[in-house]
């Protein structure tokens, strides 16, 4: 019999079968493969079978059953293969994402990978994903991050952009972390803000998903009696998926995923795939959150260590202070007492001596020199104390007022009018109260010395940038440059200022604490002493 | 006439105090140690005590605490070579604080101020 189809021949020529295409040339020489792959579905083969039946061949009745069964099996195999391929690529994708998630401890990186994987076409391809996380107090579940386009226009622009760049998922996530994370948080701020739900609200769909440890696919949300319609209105979709994130029985949060732009139905397979994905995400989120908390604790520990070190330094300093204190005490005791006796008795003798007694001038010398020695001793002891300031925040105006009250008698005796102008809105200054009080009193004493006939003394406090200015102005004789030099050199002597360490000590004290002292002699008479004090803690 | 008790372990300083404060019209009694001071306080009544902080092997501050406790209302002025105790809270119990100086005017003024506060006539 002459057959229409080539099924009976070992080898055929190319023009004999129109169904063999390019790349399938090896079928020309392989009868077995040709029959299985081509002839079985060829119309010519069906004609040949009809002819066979016409010829009364009994096989012609049986062969169609076998062929139909074979084709059905083949289609089923094809479908299973497609399913297996899709699962294989999904597993491959999950493995890739899980590997990245396993190695990441940065919360932002974990979030970027997770949210990109859900929304990217190369991932699960959902239009939008919203992440809600349990708060630190474990009282509420709160909107944390949203990813996806808000409208068609943005969707088209984003997807077109992603399509053109052909990024891998990892690159997409990295890019998102770098440029999109904050803007997406901002973009979904209004929606996220409305998604706070107490964990105690057991009937809420989020808590139901968390409690059941299973995703919930919500369909027909606006008319679903089991669902709060408000949620559907906030989300603006009728169909969405609520995916619980649970790690070792800890409720980490939920992911809401939907197709708000394309309105493509969410399939059971989408749900299963996302469920598989939720495990590594929850674990990674928990680990990253724990790491973040650990970092916070480490920072606290570091701060505590720093504080401890400061305290240790302070103790060491106090030990030194105690030593210096002992030395200065010893000096004070062993010098001041004899000086008091010498000078005191000289004064007693001077009081009792006759006006014309020639020994009177000797006694006067003893009194004067003793007094000077006592002054120098006081200044040396003050200097020793100034080596170890006790810094704290103080109200400068209170310090000025107290110092002026202490000096009230001296000011009155000198016939000086004292005016104070204190700014009411000064920040606290970080100073050693005693030392700054000493500086102010020393400057006022110096100012009074320059106003032999009395005059006007003005004490002002005012804000000066990031510091506070304490300004003392007198109406006495302007100090010469030489006198101003005395500031920097202890025991430097000038006619105007006498000898001593007073102002130089003030300058040393102030500069050591990061503050400053300047003196300006005004052309028309008078001097301005300016102390600038820092308000920050950074000063020494 | 106000009666003062001077407590100082330096004989010359006690002598100087006695001289200067007698000239001011006070009746002056001196003691060289805390023990002697307590004995004298028990034996007689005083209007004011001028007390040194560093006594030989004793603390003037402890004596101050004892006076405040046992003789409530008896004013005490600390007169010492150390300026640092002025800000020490243990010295706050005293009614006055003067750093020792060959010019005793400050001490005299302080005695007058404290006695006036206690309304004791010189």
C-alpha cells in the first residue's frame, strides 16, 4: 500500500515531510523519533489509518485508542514538566534570596531584598507590598514600609525603566536600598499611618493570620462580612493577601501584597510561593532587628565605658588634688601662721609707738612686707586650687549677683557706682563656680584700683554666639599695653597694676577651661575686661 | 563686755589674739587644745568662740560640731590658715569664717557682726 505519511520509511528526503522544521533535521534519518514526535499528530498519518481501516486491518480499530492515550499522557507530562520547571526556577529564586537574607544583618538591606523580591517581575511580581511590623513594646502592629507604584503612570514608568535596565534581583534590591527606601516610606506614609492594629485585637485579619500562622487571601474585601471595610478602603483594593511573618513563634509582622494596578487575580500558587518566602524573611527581619537592638546596647555599653573611664580619670585627678591639697595645706599652715604672728605683733607695736619714734618706719616695713607675702601666698594657693577645676553648669547671672553682694562693702568704700545689666535669657555656662567668681572679683579689684577717686563700674552679661560674655567696664585710667601684657606673665609688675599673679591667674584659669579673657583700654579713658564663657560640654 | 574663748595651738597666735582683742574691749580667754577648750566652756560662760581648724592632733571641725551640739546658740568663728575649708560643708556650721592674716581687722569685723547678730553688746 502507498502511504501518504512517511511513517513506514527508515529515511526520508526533506521535501517529504512539511512538519519537520529547522533544527529538527536529524528526524529525517530516525524513523522511531519521527513517528513519535511528528507522524503521530500528522493529518496524513490519520488518513493512512483510515485507509488501513478501509482495508479491514483489525489494528486500525485499536491504534486510535493507544494514540489518544499516548497524546493525553504526553500533554499531562508536558504540563507537569512546565510546573516542575516553574517550581525549579522558584526554588532557585528562593535559594538566591534566602542566601542573601541569611548573610544580611542590616535591617534596611533585608527590607530592600524582601520587598523587591515580592514586587519585582523577576520575583513574585506582585504590584504592591506593605510591611507591618510589631513594635518594640510588642503591643501593636504598625505600618513600616510600602513598595510599589501608586498609580498607572508611575507603574508604567517604573516597569519600563526596570525592563530597560535588565537588573538582577540583587541589583534591584541594592538600587532600591540606595535610592528608593526612604522615598517609598514617605510615599506610603499616609497608608502606613492608618494601619496600626493592637496585637490584642484577636479578631483583626492581621492577628488572625499571625495566630493561624497561615496566609489569608482576601477576596471581595468591600463586601466581606468577616473583614473591616475600613481596611479595604485604606488599601483601595478588593483582593489582597495577608502574609504572617513568624520566626520561632515570635510575631514579627505581616506583609500585605496585592495587584492594585493590574488587578490580576492572586492565585493559590502565588500564595504558596509567598508563604515559602515568608519564613526566611521573618527570620532575617528578626535577626536584623535583634542586631539593631544589639548595636544600640553596644552603643550604650560604649557610652557607659566612656563614662566609667571619665570617672576613673576623675578619681585619679581627685587623688592628685588630694596630694596637692595636702602640700598646699602644709604650706598654708607653716607659712601663714608665722607671717600672722610677725605682722600682727608689728602692727601691735606700731599702734603703741609714738608718732616721732624712729623705729616706726622699721615696723611699717615689716607690716607692709608681711602683707605682701600674705598676698603672694594667697595667690599661690589659689593657683594650686585652680589646677583642678570642678566643672558644672551654672547660672552666670546668679554668680555675678552673689559676687557683687560679697564686694558691696569694698565698692562702697571706694566710692564707686556699680551698675549691672544682666541679660535675662542666658543659657547655663559650664564653669568652676569658685574660679570664675575669683576671676570676676579679681577683675573688679583691678578695676577699682584704676579708679582711685571712685567712678563707674559696669558689669554686663550677654549672649555671644555659642557662648556668653561677661563684660566689666571701668571709668579709670586706661591700662597701657605694658599693663595689659601683665596678663600673661605672673609677677609681672607695672605701676598701674602692682605685682602679683591675680589677672594672669584669671587668664590661665579661663583659657584652660576653653574660655578667654581680653582687656581693651578705651581711648577716652576706662578699660573693658571681657570674659567669654562656653556653654557647651566640650570645653575642658 | 563680751567674753571670747580663743582656741589655737600656736602660743604666739594666742598671745596676739589676746592682745588685739583685749584692746577692742573684749574679755579674752585662750585654750591651746580642744580638751582645754571643752574644760573652759564647761567652767564658764562665753559669748563667742574663735576657733582654729588645725589643732595639734585634733580637729577644730570636730570641736565645732561638739559646741554646736552641746552649747546650742554659742556662736563660733573659724579663723584658719586655710581658705579651702570655706566651701567645705563641715565648716558651714560655723557663724563666720576668716582666713588668718596679720591684719586682724577682718576678724574684728566678723566678731562684731556675729555678736550683733546674736544681739550681744560688746
